[in-house]
């Protein structure tokens, strides 16, 4: 899904509030879609923080459509939801359309340089500053030895956390609405990550919550956070003290750009998403002091 398709899709939302949360580096709107199901708590769900993973925007828009169409039946059953379907709109457009998506041509030589001197941006993950947005949050920022030391198509965390308007917007939203739970959608691995420096006493509660989604979506749980640093999930767990998961939605056997076959699999896996969300919601409320 590209940026124009996202805007077109959001015009069809009837029961949710569509608004601008902030702007990307190239001044594209970072959209939020809020559904008030009558709860005192909210969850935050986002996609496409990495440019080449724009298929996650399609998935989030599918979830938005389901929430919209089933709004009345979901009232009082699940938490309110703030969807952020495309965190990195500039990167997505660059990935899909190349340099012509960047009207300010002063960026072109820089972008070609950080993309291994190539004009093929189909594997590009960063924003147009060459910053990997999912390395740009305040959670062991800059400590991953695998990071790129300079702007790159992927893996550069920048010189300080929340240096980019896109990551800053997402973090500010999380701090403002104080969600009960967050879900970050990424593209490949068919895995769910839920851990970041969580102590043994709390870990079992985070794991059980993540397991609700793993069972419903048919993904395997990954308990070891490895060398993960600077991610949004990590920030939410470490600094905001809330349970959060990263869902890697597609098979590693697929290649970028991901096609229709990937989307059909995602829809099939997420047919019971709102049942899982309801179960997770009730579990977190019951054990809120344990997280």
C-alpha cells in the first residue's frame, strides 16, 4: 500500500476518527485512526515503520475496516484502539516509486549514496534521513553492535533517540494516550517478540499475554530479545512499563516486494484478531499490577 492508497482508504472510515498525528520529514501526514469502544483504556497498533514493510499498512487498514464494520458489536468488548497505519510514509513511497517520490531533488544524491549507490530502493528500510526509525527510541539506544555507524538504507540509529519526526511522533502519541498495550507490525519471520529486559517475576505475564496472539495468529513466540535496542516495543516495555509485542507477519521464504499472496495469508491469520484482543484485554486488566 502506498501513501495515496492509504489516504483513499481512510476516507471510507465511518465509525472511527481519522486525524493527523504529525508529519514526516517531507511533510506527509502521519495518520491516526481512533475507535472509541467505550473503554477507559486504549491500545496502540502501528505498521510500516520500515519502508519496505509497507504490506503491514495493508494489514492495519484491514483491521481498521473490520473495526469499522463491526463497531456496534465490538462496543464494550474490547479497548479503544488507536491505529497508526503508516509511520514512515516517505520511506514507503521511496521504496515503491524511487527517487521520483522525493520532490525535493536535493535529497537525491544523498539517498543514492546511502543506498549503495543504487537507484533501486525496493529494499530500503529507513526514512529519507537514512535513519532506521525502529532503532531510534529510548531503549538501550545505540548499544546494538550491528548498527550502521552512518546514515544507511537500514540500521542507522542516528546520533540521539527520537531525532526523527516520525519516531518522535509515535513516541509522543504513546506517552500521551498511555496505552494499555501496543502491537508493532513488521514483515518477515512469522514470529512474535515480547521481551526486553523483563525480570523473571514479570516475564511470565508478558509471555502469557503474547501467547494469546501467537495462538490466534499462528505465530511462534520468541522469548529472547537478543541484541534488540532502540525499538518501539522495547521503549514501551522499558520506559512506559506496558506490555508490547512485535509481530513479524510473513514467511521468510517470501521476497521483497511482498505481493498479494502475503496479504491473503495475513488476512486469513487475522480473522480472529478481535477475539484475541478481547482475551488479551481482559487478561491485562486482571493482572495489570504484574506487568
